[in-house]
């Protein structure tokens, strides 16, 4: 299921279910309410999916704040609003990690508002299901990225503000719940890297597409893997895209949404990649039947695997 926005930008990008063949299902009942998911971050925590932050508002309408303090969760066939965050959070990234041997926490980093000023400490936050805590952030900017999970730890790849390809890992000491940041091998394929989609497995992360500040082509099609502490180019997508999403069922990856540069409403075909078909000669990403409506699902739609009959939906488009 893809979650994005209720009514902005036009056209509306309401919830949609997409199977791994690319068929889209819109005839199902999932209520967004007043929740906007665009530019938010969603993670699973203790069996429930939570949404943190969102898009900035429009000052001309009297709502400059928008959804940047928003918090919500999936509740049945809809989203349920929760008390506001105690900090702003837009275009940030999050994930759920083992914090101590018997405790997990949500880690939230790289809010685009508070992380950008030069004097900013670039703090992150944790949430244990009840309370938020401010913790030490990274050395580098990592704006407009998505966390991966590498060997159980958050990995931050590149940046879309200062524009670099540096990689940092938050090393969580589960014995005492402390953490440190360490440098990892830089993403070697461009000088800067951001707005990719990412999936994580036990011993590797894989990134799809993205954006580069400094080298043409600015919109990217690379599929890259970080494993054994080094980067490998696995192949290339059929369509360059950034600001999209990727999701895996363990055998296949679906890459959807996003947009190429200078074309805010393209038809960007959803792609499906069988994960066993990899390498320069064998990588095979296939265009599916559809692309999300007019390519409008950009700026990080959120995706989760759900049962086929989740909240009903009998017929594909």
C-alpha cells in the first residue's frame, strides 16, 4: 500500500495498493483523515506503523506550519492523529532499532528545518513509545535521504543540501544504550547523492535512483549495494527517478513513484526487480503495467506490505 497525500499537490494522490506485478487497486477503503504523509517518515514500532512529521504549509492560506509537527499511526483502515511532536520534522528520516538488549526505539534524524543552519548541532531524537529524547546527531549534513539499516544500525548516505556522497553509521551499543557515529565508505558513483529509495537486508542495503547536485545526469538510475563495507553497482533502472520509494517482499523489489528533473508530472512507470537477477550483465528491472498517477507520488511516498484483501479491493485498474 502506498500512502502519500490527501489533497496536495494537485492532482490528489490518495492511498493506492499495488501488487508486485504492477496492478493498481484504488477501490478500497482507507481513510487519510487530516493526515498528510508527503515528506513525512513512517516506521514500524511494536507491531504498529507510525508517521512522523510531514510537509511544510502554505503561508498564503494562513497555515505556514503545515504538518511538520504531525504524528499519526495506522489504525485499522485509516490514519489516527496523535499528539503533536515536540520538534519540527520535515523531509527527515527515521527507523526502528534495537537500543538495548530488551528495548527498541525509533530514531528520527535530519529535519530539514533545524538541521540546515551552520550553527545547528544536527541533533537526532529517539522515541520509546512514550517519551522523546534528544541525542547526538551526525557530523555531516544528511538532508533529503532515507535511513537504511546496516548490520542492525542506521546508515546515512549522502546529502541533498550541502551536496556530498559521504556515509555515516550510527553505532548503537545495546549493552548500555549509548551510540557513536563513524565514517563509512563514501558512495563512489557521483560527488553528491540524495533522494534515493532504499531497502535493507540483514547484511546489506540497496539504493535505487536518486539525485546528484553537481554532475550530469542529475537524475540517477543506479542500483547500488553496500555490503562487506564496500559499494557495488548492481545495475540500472529503466527509468531515472528521485524522491520515490522501494519495497521488497524478500524475493522481488518494487520501485515506484518519484520524478525526473524538470518534469513534475511525468508518467514514471513502476518497476519490478527480481533480486536474484543482479550484476552488470544479468540485472533485469521490468516495467510493470502502470505508473502511479501522472508521476505525482514524489517527495517520498510511504509504502508497506499488506494482505491482498486489506480493507477490500476486488479489481485492478
